């Protein structure tokens, strides 16, 4: 199998991640509850991961790193903390259902989705500026579109929010581990991300990086191993947002995944994926029937590309590619808003998304196979 | 042996406190807070030898990790809160 679905999850993990998970499974008990060696080891695993993440994502202290089970979980915590019935919420035109469905579930929210021309950074920046003529209560912006790999002007959006003291929630699902993401530099209220994509950790892990002083509301309540006499959740992080036993083995794997990203070098990963995706784009544009969707400029994209084939069903093409051993995803990618913005809501697209482990030879094989399918 | 306990509100704070002190060359061990002094229920404390307390407090204040409560052990094994 040639795996081209890293935007969903990075299937190939460093061997060190697998080893760490195994080791934690065998040696770690429940963290933050007991005072025996296996419990202490578990606590240490969590702390090391918080430190690694705080360092990579510009948080001042490890308690600003909250463990979640996914980016969706982190986004739910953030959105349900800041958005109230009647709130005016400005979002980008590329948000995932993790954002839009969560907003929809809060009654009476006025959601303003903003976008310029599709994949136009300057247009998007202007659209956000326009939306700020009435100051929003909350802004939510994904860093990178999960469908098109398009990098949104999140820095400029963060500047707007900071100038007007508007809470900003950033969805870094596709950028964490690939692009620079810094809580300090953005000044965002919080940044949500999965642990199992660009950070190369196991599924069931996610991080919510929270600015100092933010008071977020837990979506889960229960035991934290702290202030147990009280029947309310602790008012301090990370305990306030981390009820129940942590998935220590998965977090141990995530910690090593983050270290692997640091050691490979985020810039090297980005430049490798960009080089491959540019080659793929050029090759796909050679097929008359194929329409490649996404930003024109290389610097506006990471290693994710969407395309569709004129007159063909995207799911059927992806199905035929799967039969030939290529793993990639078609359809709406849980982001109908992004497809509406790009004009692909009715057809969906086929998405190729890369990891550091993909090679030129794999993509060449993909192009050859697609070519054969299109000839039929 | 008599020692001090810096009571921390969570394991993470205890870990951070111990890490900061460790980097400054002050041995600091994390342990569960004895039930007798855990007013709000479970928590973790950082155990320090008597001779290191004042140096530790200076270091912790510098990194804005001011302890909430500090206890000293008494000869009979009980704990007495130390006013900061």
C-alpha cells in the first residue's frame, strides 16, 4: 500500500513511537493518583510530553498544555467556553465540521463565515478585516485547510483579534508539526491540534494549548487526583480540563513523536512535502480531465492537494485507486464549508496528503496508475 | 529527619516545582501530600531538606511559582504550617 492520507492520520510512525507506547503499556500505572514507582513513571511521561509540546508551541509553562483525545475534543472545549447563545462568531470559509457542527449545537449563535476568492490569502485577510467592522465575540480560524492544504492568513487574523481583544481559537490540525505554530507569537486564546497527524503520535491523542489566565470550561467532569473533597472541577490547569485517567501509553508515544518532528526538523518536513506536492501538481495538470484545486503559490500550501476528474465520481476514482493499492480519501472530508468556498460542494474532491515518509517514487507510481484509470 | 513540604495544587505544579529546584541543584522529591494536611483532598507536595528552604523560595519566586502552603515536620511526626 502507498499511503497518501496523512491529513486524516499519519499511518507511518517512527519506530521510537511504537517502542515508547509499548514501554508505557508495560510500565505505567495511573498518573497523578498514587505514589508508587509505576504511578510516578506515568506522571513523568505526561510531564515530559507537556514540556515537549510547550517548547514546540510557544507556551510558557507545561500546565498550559492540555491533553485531549483529538483536535475535535480540544475545539469543543474552546468553543463551548467562549461561545454563548447569541454570540457573533466569525470563522474562516475553510472550517471543519469540528468547528461548524459545534457552533450549530449552541442555540442562537450568529456565525459569520468569511472568505475572499478561493485560496486568496490577501482576499481572506480583507474579508476578515471587513467582518471586524462589527467586532465579533469570538473568532475561529483554521491554520490550514484540511481539504486543499491552503494556508490561511492566521497571523493577520490574530493581529486583528489582539488589537480588539477578541478571543481567537486556532485549529492547527493540519499545521502542527509542519508549520510554525506559536501561542506566544499569535497571542491566541487557545490552539487545538491532534497528536496523530503531523506530530506522529498515536490516535486518541490531541493537545489544546491555552494562553495563561484563560478560564475554559471542561466538557468532561470527574476525578483529577487533585482537590478531591471539592465537588467542582479544580480552577487551575491542566486539571480543570483533564478529568479521568489519561491514555498514558498514547501520550508517551506522542511525546516521542514530537521529539521525532523536532529532530527531523519542521522546515525539512515542510520543504520535502512541498517539493513532492509541486511535482504531483505539475503531473496532474498534464491530464486533460483532471482539475487541480488549491492555491497557485507554493508558499500558500502544505503537502495536501485536492483534485477532481471531469465527468467522474470522486469516490469511484478513489475506490479504483484503493484497489490498486493507493490509500487516499475522497468526498467532502468533513469540511462542506471549505468545499462551498472552493465551489466543489456538489462533486467533492479526491485528496492526496503527504507525510515525511512519502517518496518521489510513490507519487510517480500514483500518477502512472491514475493515468491508466483515466484511459479506461 | 525533619523536612519541609511545599504543598502544590496539582501533580503538574509539583513536577514543575521539583524540576526548577532540581535545575538549581536543590534536591526535591515529589510525594503525595499527607492526608492530615491535604485540606481540599488529594494533592502532591515537594519535599525539601531544612537547609534548602530559603534558597528554594527565592528561586521559586523568580519563576512565579510561589508556594501555596509550606509545612514542616515536627519531632512527633506531625506537620505544622510555616507562615511565608
